[in-house]
């Protein structure tokens, strides 16, 4: 059975050793998914990637799969043209591959255009829910408005929609009630399983990893830090974004802004932190919370996303259902006053999550879905 996957796969990893997070990689779970399929024989898998660096279609075999580079121009121009350049490019590659099943990743990219060029069974995997994220006021500009406009139609076009969290599936149901959905969790890169969580008992550190934006709730943390300058713990931020200016303006020696880091550098920060904080206003299922669970790091988080499914309030972290900076300070300050509490919470359900987030489980779940859809297809159509 042939499967065509439309995704922004980071092709650079085909020529180098995979490192996980970092290196400009957006969909960090895709390389580990492809690697997990290296030994499978049930499906002939073809990855189709929009590539602005090539003038003509190219393909390469790696890990028992085929990776196709599809020439692509300006995203802005192609969007203004109603995604027709992508549709024509996908039409050609689908005609050449003749897949039994089509799999498109994300509604915040142009990959959904392929759904309109295929008549067989198809899967749309949500990376984020643009309509929900836009309500936070952080996704501005005409490009985001177009992605938001296309999102419901892409969902309707797909045979089944997958998300890595129930939160994501609930948002899909709000957009297209009754749509068939499937929850498939994305795994954590293998190198995180090898990290030993060893925070210094005399150096409490609260860590945030992600975009420094309102969408991620970093403005709440900035106001919290401004109200409580005499803290005994350091707040460390890994990532970039406009709220970073507010953090820098605090001129607080107990606030550290590190910008974008490599995978190993992020892991060093996670290994040294007492607690991970994630105040996001909308998040399908952020990688960093999963990585914290695998390492054994307790989490203080909002309830607004799939990440809340990985936090049992009062057991392995805390859920803060408020945008009041003082509510966040109360939990973080209490955690940073009790090293033993952090250690106990970090170990709670640790082994469960180390098993739950294995990449092979994701690979097996998608293979099962492909086979199920392909079995009902009857004949190829592209």
C-alpha cells in the first residue's frame, strides 16, 4: 500500500545526524517518525516536501522511504493565488505516486491544498488549531487570516482528522461538528530519555521554553516578575519573541533570557531547572511539556491546551486556571521553596510518561490508521 505524506519535513536531517529540537526545525516529531518506520514493510511511504531551493522535482531514498522535493515559490504569492501553484504541484506528484492514502500535516501551512487533488481516503493531522490560536490576538496579518479561512474547509475535506490531544480534537469538533477524529500522540525524541534531571538544591530555577509571545502566556510571566522583584529564584527563558523586550526591560538579575538554543543546550537547561512553567493560552500539545515529563521535571501550566493532560494537579505539578500574575507566583514560589517537593513531583508518573511518549507508538498508530483507510479504499485514486 502506498502512502503520500505532505509535510514540512526538515530534509537537512537526511544528510546529518538527527538531533531533535533546534536547527530551525519546526515539526520536530517528523524525523523521529520517519526513523521509526525504517524497518516497517506494510507501507510504501512517500514524503512530499515543498522546497524553495530546487528548480525541478527531486527524490531520494532514505530509511526505506522516498522523500520528494517539490519546487515552491513565494508562500505569500502562492497564498494570494489561492494555493493554485501548490495544488498543481501536488497534482503532478500524486499522479506519479498513485497513493492509496493521503496524509497532510497542519493547517498553518499550504499542505492542505493537496486534499483538493485527491479523491481517495485522506488524513489531516493538526499541528495547531489556527482558529483557536487566532482568538488570543497573537496571529496577526493577512496570511494568518487566510490560513484561518481555509482551516474548516481542509478539515471537512479530510476523511479523518488526527490530533495529539483531546483538547485539539475538541477544537476540531467546534469547527466541524461530527467530523471523524483520532487521537494519536507524538513521541519525544530519544535523546531526551538519556537526560538526568539534576537540579542544584541551592539554585532554584524556573524554566520557560517556547515563543516569547502572548499566545504562550509569557506576558503573564513578565507582569509576575515585575510585581515580585525580590524573588529567591531565577526565571530562565529559552526562545524568541516580542515579549522578550518586556522581560529585558525589567533589568532583573534573576531573569535570564537565552534566546534560541540547540537541542543539547535546551536539555542542559531542563536538567538544571526545578520546574517548567507553561502559561499558554492555546496549545495543541507542546513538545517541551512532553520532554519535561520524560526527563522527570515537574510542570506548572495553564489548562488551555493538550499539555494539561500531562499534569495531575498537586501530584506532578500544578494547573493554574487564571491570568492573574499573583496566582502563578504563588505556585512557582512555593515550588522553589521546597526542593524535596520538586523532586517528588518530578518522579510522580515519570515511568508512565517515559513509556507513553515513545516514538514507536506514534509510528505504529499511524501505520494502523493507514491500513484501516487503505483497506476501505478498494482501488487507488489520485
